[in-house]
C-alpha cells in the first residue's frame, strides 16, 4: 500500500472509534433522560395522589 492509503485507513479507523464513543455517550444520555422523565412523572403522580387522598380524608 502507498503512504496515502495508509493515512486514509488510519483516519477511517479513528473516525470509527470516535463514532463508537459518540454512540456510547448518546446511549447513556438517552437512558439518563428517560430515567429523569420517569422520575418526574412518578413525583407528579405521587403528589397528585397525596393531594387527593388528604382532601378526601379531611371530609
């Protein structure tokens, strides 16, 4: 192989590594975001139930 082909192959390998790292980071951020949204909905549901139950029990 020529020197130019070696450089191109090296660059392609580096780009593939960067893409794999990006995919890993993206997956982690996506999972974290889903967890935060799920937590938010759980907190909202809990607060709503608390308000409803306390208002029913006070009557």
